[in-house]
C-alpha cells in the first residue's frame, strides 16, 4: 500500500510601504506691508514617518535641509526617536513664498523627503507709499504728492472796523487737528460747514459716527445697520427697522414683520375700508347692510349696495328689509317692510299682521285710557 502525503503553503503579503508625514505641510505667515516683522509663532511643522497600512511609527534621522532661499533661517529639533520639529525663525523681506525640503533617513528605508511650504501675506492699514513717508516733509513722487497740511480755497481780507464783518477763509483744509488727529474741514466765511476726522464728522447739521448719522441734537438718527428713528429724553418716538417692523406714537402703535398692527389709542377716519366694510362719514356699510352712528340705526335692505345716505326707513321702505333704530326714548324699535308696506314694528310703535300690541294687550283699533278699544268693529285681547 502506498502513502500519499499532502502539504500546503500559506502566502502572507508583507507591506513595506513607508510614508513621511508633515503636520501641517504648509503655513501662511503674516507680515507688514514691506515684508518686515513676519509672525512666525505658528511657522513650524512636526515630521514623522510610518510603515505599512497600519501606520506604525518608525525611527528617523535628519541632518540636512534644502531651502528655496539661502537667507531663510530655520531650527530643527529632535523631539524623540520618531519625531522632529522644524521651525522657521527668520525670513528675508523680499520673498512672498518658499519651502524647506527635509530628507529623512531611517534604518528600514533608504530615505524619504518631505517639503514644508509657506506663503507671506503682507498686511497694511495704509498705502505702502504712505507708510514709507517721513511725516514732517512734503514728498512728491512720480504719481503722488504727500504733505502734512494742505488748503484749497481763498482768503478775503477786509478793511471793516469789526473783524466779524470780514468774510475771511472759504475753502477746504486737510491735515492735523488740534487734538493730534487729522481730517478734512470745510469753511465758508471763517465758519466750519463740515468736517470728517478721527472723532467722526458733521455735514449739513448731521453728525457722522461709525454707526450712522444723526441730527445735531440727536433726536433723529439713521443707523448704518438699517434703522431710522426719532428719539428724545430716552423715549423712541418712532422707528423704522431693517427687518420691516416699525413703531410710532412713542411705541403706542407697532407693526411686526408680518404686517400685524397694535394700537393703544383710538382710530378716527371718514373714509377707506376695513374687513370688507366701506367706511363713510357717519357709517360703515357692506352690500345690503349698513350701520349709521349719527342717525342711530342698523339696516338690512334688499338692495344691491347700501349707500352712505338716507335713514333707516328710506332703505327698508323702498327695497324691503329690516331696520333696528333708536332715535330717542320715544322713537325706537325694530321695523320690517315689504313692497313699501310695514310688515311689523316693535318698540315705541308695536304692530304685526294688522294688530297693535303693548305690554298688556293685543288689539285692533285705538285704545282708550281704560286700556280697551271702544269703536265698533275693534277688538282687544288682554291678559
């Protein structure tokens, strides 16, 4: 009998990929307008190397550096066996960007190279040619003139006995102010008509601030954020806000952004409409319904459109309808008409279906003082 032997081989893929990490791999450095005074506190990177997909740290060594500019100064410090810290400590003022390359050696890899890049952002609050200016001198360049003070205008010298009668200076002055500031000032006959300086400005009676403009006594202001308002003694009299809301009458009338309004006072009008009702001089009416405050009635008439004229009988008599009225304590009630004939009346005059009635009886004819009708054919029904 023969013996057959079997065996197997397991193949394991071993990754020997190495990678170099710079954290971060670039930076932005701020400097003055001419490249001086670079801010280098964050101009550094941490260098480390890894092996395989699991990113296993490996020991590294580095001693050489390649720079994009020979005048770049750096500092390379070994943090531990696995990390280096590369810092930029000085830069020439004539470059806007650059890099430092770092070749790294390790015991398992022939060598890796990383590049730390940087860019310079020059900042200035003024134009560069003004920054270079020596402030006490007048400088004339190919395309500019810089001078401490300048005045454009005229000077009128009079021969009047009183200096107040002399018109004096009229023009524009640009330069320093009395409190070591600077600004633009306009004069007419020695009187300032506008100025703009470090404290703000004024023109045409309006004060200019960083937040907006306001009239001389501060009662009316237009804010740069979008609000227009009038106020005094701490009270906002009216305000139009940038979101569309508003307030008037010292806050007693307000309107929100949806158009909802609130009134704390009274409303008077002799025209217009509200909720579908037409507003007249003394009444409001809508279609066949009218309410009159002067003539003291509410009427519903069989008419296409009630008008703001006439009284309660005009509408209901001519077109048919119902009216409730109160002219006086002896003339009041509820009446109804059809085809110009009275159908019923209740109040100071009580009538329905040809019968009169009061608080004691229903009757046909005329009652006497006794409470009964006496004429032939009349009838009284009394409780």
